[in-house]
């Protein structure tokens, strides 16, 4: 070492090396410190959504395909899709689980939707840290099936003479333009150009692209007038890099994590008297009505924020959050939970004019859907059955020390009597209107625990014991007595008393205050479009009208130079021009769109 | 005094160097600080179990290793939970978890876990134990045992690391009181699972290994001698099973 330093000194390099080293060191420190306070200017994840059409009638289904574009291996496992109206009300919210960065499904457009423009918004949980202009948006038109006036649409009709003045052609609307990245050609072909009623269409989609590239795409075959290209022009160009970020680190704003292992419930505890008081290290318990004693918990961080990565056990169930009163002092905090479908931007609908051609075509679509609704249909969405997954609720214990089933004994009038007569290890006392429960420590078999056990009713913590005390033998299915000193992560129980009832009881009547009731988190099931196959359908199918405007929908198709899509579908009973629209993403992340038309004549 | 003075002067003479080293180390230290580090309460692994205060009832340790080591506990959904301090109670076939600052040990509710990986105290390796790793093993006295996975392949090798209470006893002093207690001894059982699902118990000796293949003992002894396969301890037994898998792949007709 000394020799090395000597040589450096001799060559006059000592000071120079030291300076360079120090510079690099300070740069690295600087990068770290700046990284602490700043966030990436744009999200690492980008979402792209394709739908089967642009214009719908209420009562129909909207089919979608959603793709995640990211270079990260540890990417989000789900995408939020929201449909909102021009009053910025969320009409439908969907959580689509991703499989290989894609998902697909359908949204039923309720009969009650009013005629107008709607916006479909897609984003990941982590993207919620960024302004809403980073979300993927697409404008759609939905006509109410029974709205014969179509006032909302007619008021946007263009004046044909204005258009003529500008050199445009009156009464027409543009057709979608193909979008193709460099060196990429998407070939769409059909075996004929004109088809008859219920005739098979042989569709082939191939590609010419750089070696080794693949295209992941959706294919939609729909009536041409249901594609409104001018709505796609309104899709904004992505993130505004200069906009203020919502995610700013230490300012108390909730930071949404990347949802790698499932949906995350994010929230914060706030002090009601002093909003600046950050409630750190408070335990928040998440529970749901269940027949097993199972809970999840999380601790608030220094900002008072808490996060739960939801176990599949809790999907589709009512959820309740309760701060553990043993982990905070003073007044009970307020609970705020972030709504994953709260979107902080406004949607005003389509503001430009529309072609005079469109309203009659919309009316035609309304009539078609009315007829389809009146008859049995040979098509629709099919929700594939979810793969059977083993669910392991986060149980507090595998087996209780003892289980008491009051139905096996003489009927008893209240819980105190039940405890006294048939649960010898449970002692209940009343002092000054307050109830006190203690369990015998099974390790000693004769001494009571010093403090109260964890008391649960249908797997939810009990804060008001009065409710429990009114239960008779008829109400209670079983009581699990787990009278051991017990640890569940950071929670310590001097025994656990878990009561299960025959009937459901409103948790609001017994949960400790304060609590927060969350709506069920429902994961969207993948649904596919089922079309009639006239090769297999019998002659009875001839009596069922086939007024499909969507002839074919394939949300997940991968092609490359060697592998092409070759499929067959049938035309229906509606004549007109149909568009085959292929939309997708290359593995380079570039998006593409290709269109082909054919005619159906009866 | 002279010594202190000399040290201080030496430090000042090397001050630029010391400062430089400190600056070089600064980024490393900064990066090692996780900004989202967990606070005290949330650092508890979410494991459930009974809080116990073990008593000395035997001579010898009931634990596989007397020292607490780190490792992972595999929950039933397959999720791995990192644990800093745990040890395997080989006498009672229980996994014990200790959380510093908390009274007692936690006997983990074994029905809520699938297994665990225990850091070997003297080797840089994890010993993986799974509940019921081998189904229907004759000769096992417990129906729900943790078995160590030594090797898994066409032929798989598992070990039951138990302690047994011997008939021998000795006098020990606990809390100033002398008492006569039984002596604990290792009781390890090795199980070889063949490709057709049969389980054969054995000891880590060459003879026991060869006898697990009746009808092929002479050929196997000859081949093992040719390849210089020794079996006199459990590490060598594991190596022998690995060798056997490789050998069978090369000569698939050997056991036919």
C-alpha cells in the first residue's frame, strides 16, 4: 500500500486520484440524497387498453384487453379500469389481474346509462402516485337503448355547410388510420370480400417484422359504424412531465406501492385534534366475517400510513379496519382509506362536432340491441371458471384448546350463564356496567391470566362485550377457547375467546370504535366473447335472430413472422360494412393498429 | 500519556487519508440505510404460537443446535418469512422462535406452517425441513414430523433429526438444586425414497446403503468401489444418493 502511494506521489497522481475518488463518492451520495426526495418523472409502468368497439348501446357488453408496458421484472400484478361519465362519476370499476402483463374481460353496460360520452381509464396502483394524465384514457360513446331523441348526440352534429366551407366532404366521418412501427407490416386477409347471411369468414392475420419480434394483439370484427376514430384522437399524449407530482415523499401524501402480489389497501390514521400529529407504529387490524379466527394486521409508518397486501382469502368480502387501541395513546384516531377508483382529473366528453351520418346509425344499433334483448341470443360473454386456488386465511391458531357447542347442552339464557355452566376456563365478571373476561391459563391449569383475552365474534374483534352477553344458547354455534399465552406476530394474547354465531351480526354493533368498513375487493374474472358456430348449431338456431354487431373478438393473440392467426367466424343477419381491427403491442413496446373491411349482403 | 499523544499525532498526520476513506465509505453507508426500514413492531414475523418458558428436564440439549440461528419459515401458502432467531426442538419436534425483548420462546403452531429453513450454526447453509416430507414412512413414531430434505431427485434422501431420552441418567444442578435427570441422545433416521415411491430407512454406513437395494447388493458394492463412494457420515450419504442419481441416468438399466 505504501509503495503504491509512493508511486502515485512520485508521478504526481496522488492528489488527482484522491480528487477524482472524492468527486465520485460525493456524486454517489448526491444521487442517493436526491433520490430520497424526488421520484421518477414518469411512472415505470404504462398501461394500454383496447376495446372491441368505440360506440355501444346500454345493455351490451364492452370487451377489453389491457396490457402493461414495463421493463421491470417485479411489475404490478393488476390493473384498475374505471368507466366514468361526464359528471365524473365512476360507473364501473374493475380490478383486472394480469397474467404475463395482459388481461382481458368485459364490462356490462347497464340499461340505466344515459346517452353520452364516457371515458375508460386504466392504470396500475403505483401510477396513482402520478397525475391522472399518466393514466391510459379512451373516450367511448354509449347510447341508452330507449333514448329515441339522442339529444346529447344531436347537439354535436356538425353543420354540413361549415364543413364544405373548410373543404371537407359533408356528411362523412373518417375511417381509422393504420399505425405501424418501422419495418413492420400487419397483413389482414379474408377468403372473400363479400359474404352472405351466416356465412363462414376465414380470417388470416400475419406479420412482417424484424427477426425474433412478436406482436401481442387483440382482434375485433365489428360493424364499421361502431368504430369512431375521432374519439381516439382525443386520447392525450401521456404524462405531463412538468406537472406537480402527487408523490412527494415526506409531505404526508399517501404513497401507493407497486402491487406485485395482489391489491393493496392503503390508508392512514389521522389525529382528529392535531392533523400534523403523525400516528406512527399503530397497529391496524383487518378482519372479515368468517368461520375461522383469522386476521391480518399492519403497522403505520412514520407518516401514519398503513398498507395491506390483500390475501385472496379476503377477495369479495366485507372488510373492516380497526386500529388496535393498545398501540396508541389518547383519543381514537380517524381512519382514511384511499379509494383506488378516485381519479383526480375531469372528463368533459367529446367537445368536437360529429358527422350527421352517426345519429341514424346509432338509432339502428339501438333497434338491433332491442331486438337482441327480446330474443334468446346465441352469443355473449363467457366467464371462464377461476382456477381452484388453495386459500390459506391468516389464522391465529390451527386448533383451539377446547370447543364448546351450546346446542349440546341445556338451553342457557345468556353468555355469562353459558360461561359459568359449560366453559369452566372462562370467567366473566361485571363491574360498574363493564364486563370483564378472563381465561384460565392452560399451562398452569389453575391460575387466571392477568389481562383480558382477545375476544372475537365471527372472526372480528369485539369492542363492545354487551352484545356478546345477550347471546343465548340458540344464538351461538360454537365457542373456541384457546387459553394459552399466545403470540401472533407482534400481537400477544392472554388467551383467545372466539365466538361463532348461527346468524350474521352487523359488525358495527360490536367492533371497537373507531372502525372503517371497506367495500369488497372483487377481482375481475376473465371473460371471453362466445360467437355462434353454425356448423354445430341445429336448425332451431335458424329461428333465433342473429343481430350481432360484434362478429368476433379475440383479446389475446400472439403472432410473429412465422406464426400467423388463422381463424373462422360467422357473419350474422345484419348487412353492412364490417371492420377487422387488429390492435396490439410489439415486444419492443411499440403499438400498432391495422384495419381491413369486408361486406355482408343478404 | 506519551502513547495517547503519539496516536493523536499519527491520526492528524493521516487526516487527509482518513477523511478520504470516510468519504469513500459514505455512499456505501447511505445505500445500506433503507429509507422504508421497518419499525420495531412491524419487524416481527407474522407467526403464531404458544409462549413457553422451557425448563431443564434432561441432561443434554433437546435442540438440534443449542444456538439460535436465523432462517426462514415457510407458511402454508408457500410464502417465506424471515426469522432472526429460531431453533429446532428435536426432542418434541417443534420449531421455537425467539423475539428479542420478549419474554419466553414461541413454540410455533406447526399446523400453520409447511416447513422451515434453519441456518446451520457452523456452515454457510440452510437446512430445509418440511412437515410430512415423506408420506407413510414405516418406523416413524410421529404422524406429523418435520423431516430434513437432504437431496431430492430420482432417489431422494430425507432425515428425521430427533433426540431421544435414553435410559441412562446423571445428576445435574439447576438453580442450586441437584437433580437426577435422563440423558438425551441423537436419534437420526435417514429415509431413501426410490423412484417407484418406496421408502427405505437406513443409517449412514456403506453396508446400510447397499442393503437398501436387495438383489443388487453385489453389483452396487462393485460399482461403489469402482467410483470410490464412501458412506460413513450423513454428508457422504447425501453425496452417495446424488452419485446414484447421476449413475442411474448414465446407466438406466442398472436396477432392472
